[in-house]
C-alpha cells in the first residue's frame, strides 16, 4: 500500500513552506467472556490519512478516508485553503517553526504473534479463566477479555522525512464482583496494557490473577471500612499510575499551560515560570518521559509531527525541569519540551499528549518500605477519581486497602480513599521502592482535545510511600 501512497504524495505536493501526510491503518479485535458465556466478538478496520500544510505563517489540515490520488489531492486543497485563511490570524508564525524530518522505522518487538493462537483457542482460554473466578455464590458477576490492536503508520513530508511505525498492543482485562445484602465490591485487573504479542499474557501472569481477584472480592465483603484519619499512605504501582497521570502528566502538558484546553479539559496550576526552579515533589521524585521503553504502551520512534523520541527527565530530584510540549508548543512558549505531539487516529491533528511517563525506581525494597510505617494503609487499584480543572486538588478511591501497623501489613479494609493537593502530596513523598517493587501499566482511554481524542498512555512506577495523607472510607 505504501508504494502508491508515496507516489501520490510526490504528485500532489503543493508549492508551500511545509507539507506532510500521515497515513494510519488500524486493525482491532476484541474477545470477551462474561459469566462463562462468550460475548459478541468484534473485528474492526480503519484507514485514512491526514495532510497538513504550513505556508506564509498559516497552518491548515484535512483528513480523508479516500486515499486515492484524487481523494488526497482534494484533502490537500482544503488544507491549503485553511492555511491561507489562518495566515493573518494565527497565534504564531508556523512557517518559522523548524519541523523535524527524520527517516526512521519502528516496530513493536513480538515474540508470540496474536495469530499464533486460533480464535477458538483464545476463546477457550478466556472461558477457563472466567470459570476460575466463579468460586462462591457471592460472586455475582465476572468477566475476562482480550483486545488486540495493530496500528501501522507512515509519515511523509516535502522535506524528505519518512517515518514508518508498526505497533501491536495487547490489552487484557479481568473483573469480578461480589455481593452480600446491599453491599457490592469489585476487584479488577485492567491496566496491564502493553506493546507486544501473546507473550505479554505470560509475563503478567494473566490467567493466575483471576482466582486471586475473586478471593479478594470475597474477603472485602467481610472487611471493615477504611478508617478516616491522617496516615502514612503506601500506593501500589497500579494506583501510582493514576496518580502520575492526573497530578503530573496532565498539569505538565504545555498546550494546557498555554491555555489551549481551558474551555474543555481545564487549565493547569503550573505556569511557564515554574520550570527550572519549582519544587514539585521531595528530592526522591524523579519522573521521566520515555517513549523508548520496551513493551510500554506508548513507545515510538518519533511523534506525529516527526520529532524524534528520546528519554527526558520532566522532574529531577523533585525539581520541575521541562513540560510535555512538542515542536509547535515549544516554539510558542520558547521552551524545551519533548517529542509528544500525537493524534488518536488519522482523522485528528496531533496535540501535546503524555506518552510513557514514569516514576524512576528508588533503592528501598517493598518490605523495608512497609517497615518504615508505624500506622498507615496500603492501597491498590483505582476505583474512582476526581480532580479540579487546574489539576491541583484531587480525591481518589481504590478497590482494596490493607492496614499497616507497626511495620507490618495486617487486615484488609474496603472503600479506601485519599485526598490531597498535588504539590503538597508529592513533597510528602517519603520513600520510593526499588525495581523489584515496580510495575508497568497503561491505559488506552486518556481523553483530551476538541474534538475529543482518546489515546494510549503508559506509566511505570515502583511502590511509593507518602506521609501525612488525608485518608478516609467511602460508603
């Protein structure tokens, strides 16, 4: 397919300052078994292209699902007309922005392909996993699912860039609900989304998690409610994922800081002046933007504006270093950023997005981290979240908690919640777990932009200990 597209691109290239084409083909398969019964299997194909024109300071783009020469030419004419219309009204002179033009290729490393197992075999495995969760009459609902996505993209420019990227994503899910009287609790396993093939399921021990979740769901029915007091808080990596995402990732998006998201997804408590000096967290906090991390969900060679990907520290020793802003936002703000402009599909323009945003491991083993706590609580797996429109004040709930008393994990508690203010919370980071306590997670559901774009984001983190946190029980 790429041969004809590249030929069409050369033939339709207008006489402008900058011209690009981004072709995206995506194949999705989803299988789900609920209460041991197969649900409708889905299979989707999507293909289209986005062309972008920069000329005389203006910028315009147009998407099309007609990838014939005539379809691409028509989209190019529309993009050029938008660039001409915006030339005298743009917030910046886009022609002065140096767009990157690399020639690179990226492909997800796959050890065991999705198609190496037949559909029937996948269904039988999911049925067996589902059956392993139905261990008690109090288990009232349960499900197991697998989603596979293959995305192939080609990016070309009139300045000889050629970026070809081939991604494969595996997104498993488990959920189990237990009930007793008016009380229902959930345990789930749904953020273990990675790049790779079926070998991912073995690495995360997917089938072994199911009966353990069911046992925990039953135990929570008998557990006390989470206490409400100021405590030390230990967050597991699967909850750290959301904490990083909401109170570091979103507030550090440069287009948000510049005001672009204000009418839809809110603004940020962070300002341009904070970078280089602001104490975002304790000196134990080191956060990297790393789209080069093998297997993580948002790994790539270059972003959708052609900027080459590299690992960069966003926060170093607690100090805020650089924003999550791509080439255009960097030029507007006159700041260094990262290769993070991404689009959810061919029919959306790239905007500043998180990719893989990770807390770097420390040196404290999990057991030693727990031993530091005289009285506290260990929380796992997000259940609910709320954060203000400047991404500052937050309140999160988890599926399961466990008290820590005199340096030991003791009984389960249900409905554990905590609240805080981003900077205060991260400055109370007391200990960071080592590599053995870390986990890699990802979500395909990060929403942002008008019109909305839902995109894949990765987060890796060790277990972390925070002091003086307002903890309370949900009802």
